[in-house]
C-alpha cells in the first residue's frame, strides 16, 4: 500500500475545511491550503522549532480582526500542511487520517484567532 500523496492530504483538507463549524468558518473564508513535504529551515528558525518532524501545520496570514479597509491588498492567507510529519503522527498514533488532517487545520486556524485549547476541543467534538 502506498502512503497518501500530497494530493490525498489536500483532498482531506478541503473536505475538513468544508465541514468546520460556522463560527470558525467565518474566519477562513477564502483561505488557501498548501501541502508541502516538510517545513523549510527558515520557518523552523522563525518558530524556534528544532525538528521539522514536530510541525504538522502552520497558518500564515493576517487575522480578520487585524485587517483594515485601507490596507494594501495582502498576500492570501494560507494554511500549510506538512505531509511527512502528518504521516509520521498518523503512523505513531493510529488516528484516522481525515481526523488528523482536520485537527491540524482546526488548530492552526483557531490558535491564530485566539481560541483556547478548550474552545478547540469543543469545536473538534462538534465536528465528530
């Protein structure tokens, strides 16, 4: 059996993004998803992370709460999903791959907008 490809992960991510609750979905309207094999060295340095295997996802963008109508058109917001670290976690935990990808997406968006761990857990339970 072949490991899931970047396209497979992207498909799961699109499905998960379409299924998130309305209160979170309003924060991600128009967001892009990019599946990369591994985080790059610059990203790891910026975040102070030593091992690339520790980072399964990253949100890059300007929160809606920090945007202004007078802003110059910003770069599009993106959620990066890192395929190899996700697959390692999938193998190590035995978690359903869709649920794992969904949880990475929810965590990246929710933490970026200041949701607490309890809020994130409630969102995940709502989605089950």
